[in-house]
C-alpha cells in the first residue's frame, strides 16, 4: 500500500469517527448534556481555573436589570 493511500484511509477513518461523534452529540439528551456541563464546570473550579471577571458581572447585572424592567413594563400594560 502506498503512503498516499494509507493517509487517505487514515483520514477517512477519522472523518467517519467525527460523523459518529457528531450524531451522538446531536442525539444526546438534555440531562446528559447538563451533567457534562456541570462536570466541566466542577473540573474548572477544582483546578482553580475559575476566575470571576468583575466587568463580566457588571454586564450580567445590567442585563438582569433590563430584563426585570421589561417584564415589569409588560405586566403594567
């Protein structure tokens, strides 16, 4: 087998694996994805990589305030 054919075969195998993984991710339940997200978050905190960005928190608070004002205006109308 020539090197070019070997490389094409190798690449095709990885492309097939990628398709299978994409299908698995697409068909994963919400519960599974939620558990995976929580696991990743726990890992980040456990490794000490989680840092709170004060600017980000200000933006989140602004959005929360805008959302609350919007909801209150809709309830009055």
